[in-house]
């Protein structure tokens, strides 16, 4: 005798409705096709389950077979699911126990209409199952046509990259670009039919930059030709973040070695001018040489501070300081360089911004990085007849606002979204890609915020808001003076 579980499996495998009935016509068991059509028995009688009637059928094959002990055939008009009826050809066979006693009947039935309904029901179940698998795969999955239109995507993709509606091409949704990426793995798969892999930096709809590992696979049509390509992108942002500081610093040293060499060369030139000016008593040459030394020392200091801020987590050294003085000190090293390049420096200092409890060195490094970025944006712009860099300081309630603006080259959307990412630079060989990353990190350490407003060809404005007092101390003070 077969085990009970295997018996149920065999019943489910029968391509027809099977109902096991007791002598009182109560439904004891149904197989999967019958369950899909009529639901669970829940203690109902055969006529209640099949027809929805309270009285037995007049020509019931099940009663006939149990009365005669022989199989009985007939036709039943049944009600499938919640809707319309269908004609079902049924066959009832008596069911005996081991002792030969009649214990019920087995009723089998089939019709093309119900068979199709059962197949559709099973298809819906399978579709729901595979859709759930598709949606819950722990990566972003999209299916793309030869024009790189996203024709289907899973839930994780929609949540991260689609604002609303459907459609759109992958480079628009992933990177907000206007044209395909230069090395597109999906296009490569359409060309050679092979799977391709790449690492991509993409932007979620909330502006977050994600690092992804991309793999592609061809999807063939009925003719054996590639009809679509499936792209699977795994979020490896956390893996990237967890790379050791030693590896990051090694890459950084490689990228800035030529800058250090240039700075040392500038120092050598300044020292030579100072030495020869002192020997000749040439005060004008001495002043020029000393300015070269001072400017290169300031650049080395800024570079070293950026490396230290990147390499080591440190708590701010909070002290009372003057925001206005910090702004003036940050602007001073750029005055000569701006004058030489014909860039106008503007300051708008609000006397109400008297004090700030912050890490003065960190805030100065923050302003220096933003001013350096603004100056470079102007130097890189050959379209405008004149350029300006502005620094505004204002007191706004419990916060001090630092605003650095320029009318330089500006940034496109892709550059804006990646501006604060480490090692991203639009300066080519002149940038380390750390300045804006360090600036945002300093602002975050102080419990403040930094926003970027930029348009290609028009210029850029950074707005930094820092609490006048550390937020933790404000909360402690509020707790001390809270009314009892």
C-alpha cells in the first residue's frame, strides 16, 4: 500500500478532477485540478462543492455506483470557482476497504472548458511564483531590447531607479545620460551573443550613487535569434566601501605623486629666487620668490590635510571661533592667483555671524576645498569674458551659512550626482577627487548640511549650513532648561 503522501501526489498528477467521497457523499479528499476549480472541500457534500446546491443530484453517479457496486457514468453541470457552469463528464467507481466493505466512491470528471480553466489557473500560479522569484532576486534585473529600452524589470529595479510609469532606456534610468555608455555590456551581448561583465557607477532615483557589478545574458526568440538581453546588476557599494584604507591610500599616492613633484619644483624655484634676491639685495625679486614659497607651502598643507581627513576618522576639536575670520583666512591664499588670472573675488560677510563653536581647522579646510573648486571652474571656462568667485557668510538662526559661488563651467547632471564621491574629479590630472568628498565629510561631522546647485555653462553654488553649537550640546542645554 502506498504511503499517504505519495497517494496525494499521484492524485495531483492525474489530468482530471478527482474527488474521494464518503458513503454520505461528503467530500473527503480532492486532487489539485479539482481544488483549483472548486476550492477546498471544507466538509461539504459532493453536490454542495460541485453545484452549490443543498440537495443531492437526482441522477447521481456516485450514489448509483455505491448502490450497485459497479462504476457509473453520467454528465454533471458544475459550477467552477466563483463563476459560470460547465458540463463535466463524470465516472464514479466504488471504493472498498481491506475487508471488502464499501466505504465510498471515487469520482473523476473532465471537460475541455474546465481543463482549460485548470490549466489557466495553474499557469497563473506559476506566473505568480516566477514573478515573485524575479522580483525578490537580490539584484537589479532589467530586460532590454536592441534599442536599450527597458521592457521589463523586477521590483528592486523599479524601487531604486524608476520614478514613475514605464519605458525608458537603461542609460537614462541608470545614469541619467542622453546617449549610451561607451562600453555597454548589453550592446556587446546583442553583437556576439555572449555574456559580458562590467563594473558601473549608477545613480538611484534619490540621487544616491551605487557601485554595481553588471552581468548580461542573451534571451532568444522562437527563431533562435537574440530578441532581448537580460542585465543583472548586483549592488557592491558596501563591498567597495569596505576596501581597506591602505589600498585607498595606495591609489591616492599614485594619483597625486605628480602633484607633489610639481609642488616641490615650485618650492625649489621660490627658494632659488629668495636666495638670489638676498644675495643681490633685490627686494622685489625677494617678494616674488617668497610668494612662490608661501603659495606652494599652502597647497602642500591643503593636500596633506585632505589625505589625513580621508585616511583617518577624527572627532571635531570644537572651539569658539569667528566664521568671518575663517572665511577671510580661507580666501587670502587665492587672492594673488585670482588676480593673475583676472578672476574677481567677492566677499559678503554678515556681521551677525559672530561666533561658531566648531573645529576651526576643519571648517577652514572645507572652505579652502570649495574655493579651490570654484577657482578651477573659472579657469577651465574660456567662454565668458570675466569670471568671479563669491564667498558669503551669514547667520541664520542657530546656523551659520557659508555660500561659495562661481560663474565657471558648471556641471552636468552626471557630474552633480557624483560630485561628492571619493576619487571622482572633473579636473583631469589636476584633481585628486578628494576635495568635495572631504568637504561633505567635514560638514557631516559637524551635524550640518551641504547642497549643490549647478548648471552646465552657467556656474555652481555650494551652500553649507553648520550649527553654531554642536547639536549634542544644544540637546544637552535644552534638556537642562526644559520646564519641570
